[in-house]
């Protein structure tokens, strides 16, 4: 990042917003359903939300959760949490009530801001009988206020009257660049999500550098399809857009044709997304009817990217700058990045080279750096590595070593140019349409099913989604599993992307001498079974 940009950009998120609100006061920060929110208005609304949070008792360092799709109020509330000195806890909108309640309880969130009606649910109702005692207030977006929520959005914003502007500005001024800005829960191999703590400064520096490479610039029209609860939609999303003086166009649902319409009608110039998004756009029979000439730049990743996809994005969608990246929540979302000038094969088969200020190495089981071209575990070190896992020193020590290297659990290869290619995952994670799925977490939930004696979950390749889940089940007492009923149970108890696409009943699972399931052996068995005509569950 240039010194000029670094000097212009404050190193806390509220400071950054104050800076861009001064520079781009009358420019549109957010465009939503015909409504324009200028940068100046966004800052005013965010500070109003900050005063409202303070009126509800939010102190510096208190956690505030956000459970909603991509809406302007998400950005206002998030900026308000930061400006009140709080710590933002984003919740995945695909979570069921028990999953959300677990994170609310473990983070001890004081306030929850939730969507109301969405995906055929009134979200606060999902916490019925599960609301933690530490959760003092539930604010619901929109006007509809049912007994499961305490305040609607207008009532919440009116709470700002009880806190003076001076008190809020004083609170904002006390925030330091290295204070925790957000707590993002990521699933892990232990089967329970862990809270990743990240500070203000790393987010700003990393995504300024990211923006400079990928072509997100002042005045860009940024359609954000990636969910705000994910680093791709939050940090590489609206935070990056605000940093650059771009305009955010939030998109709530993943719908290929609706996105094509929006690109044309809103003259969108920048739109990242997982490969699934672009594959669905390319598969649309009406593709050639849409004028996509405004779309100049894109970033993809989060899944296997076939070279033909990069070529088709450039040739059939007309996107001149297409690049790929690699990162994980524990490093703030981005560690390596291709340059748009890289050739198709490089963009498709590698994740690029390290961001400035980031070190990448691949090591063997003894921790020794492996030669160029040889596979090893990917280790990262740099300013944007997480502060640690929330209230979990043991897991933090297991992940970040004494020399500050983050052990990612991914297996990769570095070439002679320093470009990284991910080849495997030590942690068995698989990615469904851009969402990380962790077998241990899904297995823990499936173990509660009354017919399950033993279960192992694997990711299997899928043309549209990149990967999908396959549950290998040993049933209790010789029961014949009703696969439709099993899938319905899964849908009621876990986020949809975690629901196994395939369910295979087995007499036993391959295990080693320690009685641990041999996932590699199981993968071969599953591959063989799925090559035969089998009943698909979804």
C-alpha cells in the first residue's frame, strides 16, 4: 500500500469511516431498493446506532451479534457496534436456533440484531427456549415485533436519544488499532466452532492491499453476493468498498438470473463470488440477453477452480480482471492473491502469491521447510494473523506456534515464483458452494440422530457446488435407514449447506488399530459406491 493511502486511512474501522465520510461525503456508500445512503449519511446512522447500543448498556469490549442477510442495516449496525467500542459477532443466516444459541452463549453477546422474516422463518422465534441469559436485548430489523424480540429497528434507533453525541465520540476516540473488532466463529476439527478474534488495523491494511490488486477502486459499483457474515462479504466486501470510496449494492440471495438482471440494471462493475455463482450465471439459457459490459473485475476462490471457468468468465461474461485468492478466517480472510495480469492457468490452478507483509511457507511433519514444488502444510505469518481463539488458549497455542506461524491445516505447494497451490486439507474440510464444511462438526450433530450408531462425513466432488457432503452411516440395531426422513431431520437441525447430499448406509466403517475411521480408505469406498446407481438424498 502506498504511504499516501496509509496516511489517509485511519487504522480503526470507525476512524476509517470518519475519514471516507469526509472525503466522499455526498457519494453513494450503499444503494438498496432504490434508496441511496451517502457516506455522510452512513456515518451519521452508524453513530446513531452506536449511541443506541450504548443506551442498551454496551460497554467497550462487549460483544454484539448480527444475524441477518445482506442489508444496509447490517452495515449500519456493524459500524455502530465498532463506533460504540464493541466487538462484532456475525452469525450465519443458515444456522438453526441451537447453533446460533451456542455461539450467543459462548460469546456472551449482550445484544442481538436479527432479521425478522427471512427464508420462511421469523428469526428471533428460532431462539425459543434457547435464548441465553447473557443476551439482554434482541433487536429485530423491520417493523414486525413478535414476543421473541424486544425492539424493532426504529425503536432501537430511537434509543440513541438517551446517549449524548459527546459520550459516543469519546468512546470512539478511545478505540485503538489493535483492539478486537470482531469475533467470527469458524468450525473446526474438534466439531465445535471456535471464535477468531481480529483487530481493526489488520483488516484495514490487508483489504487496502487486496483492493489495490483486484481492481476495486474509487467509484466502483460493488455487488456483494457473498454473505456479510463471512469475511468474503464483510471484510473483502463492504469494508473494502468503503475503504476505496466505492458503492455497495447488497444482494440477499444467491440467484443466478436475479444477479444477471442486477448487473445490467445497476451497471455493476465489480463482483466477487465462489465458482458456483459464476457457473450458475454461465449456465443460464438467457445469458446472452443481458448486457454485462459494465462488469470489469472479479475475484473467485473458496473452492476448486477449473481453468475453463476462468477463461469463460473472461470470454463469455466479459470480465477483464479475474483473479483468485486464498485465506481463512484465522488470517483475516486473505493471505495470497493472484494478479489479474496472470495467465489463465496461473489464476485457475494457484491462489497467487503472498500479500505484502505476509510470509508463506510449506513444511513437513517435523516443521522443516520443504523444497519448492514439494507438498507440505501451509504456514502463514504476518500482521493480519488472528489475535487468537476467544477464551481458548489451548487451541490458540496449537494453531499459532512460538515463532508466530499460523498452522493452517491445509496442504500446499509453492512454485519457484512463490505462487501457492492448495492440494489437500489436513483437516478434512470440504467446501459447498463457498461455505466451509467440517466433517467433525457435522458428525457431532448427526450422532444425535436416534438411528445412528456411527457416522463419518466426507466431501465428494460436485460439478455445480464444487463439493457436497456424503454421510456414511452405520445404523443402530440393524435398522434400515429411511434416507428421506434422515435428510429431513438433518435439514431441521443444521444449516442447509451442511446437510449431506448423499447418505450411504454401511455395515461398518474402515478403522485403524486405534479404532479411528480411515477417511482415505472410506473415500475410495464412497467413490466406488457413488459410481454405481445409488439413491441421492437431495
